């Protein structure tokens, strides 16, 4: 979080602190064809754990640990 100290608009010599939230990074988006290519399954490692993401014949996605 970022803070800034600004003078009050009334000309008062007092100062006020304004807290600004950090910018949220943009979400990353991938087309499933980019992830899978010709495969029906991809493996994803997340914090040392392996997950399987696979496509069904009906075009659904299933994520399993």
C-alpha cells in the first residue's frame, strides 16, 4: 500500500495522510488450444503439487490433483 501526506484544502497547516491501494495486476487469459495443442491433457505444478487438466470428448475441462 502506498501512502502520501497532503495539505488540507482549507489552507490549514495540518496534514492528512491518504492511503492508496496498490494496482491489481491484470488477469492472464489463455485460449485452451494454446494450452493443450494436440494433447488431451496438460500437467500443472502449483506450489509443488501436480494437477492434471484434461479435456473431455464433450469439450468440458476437468482439473484433478
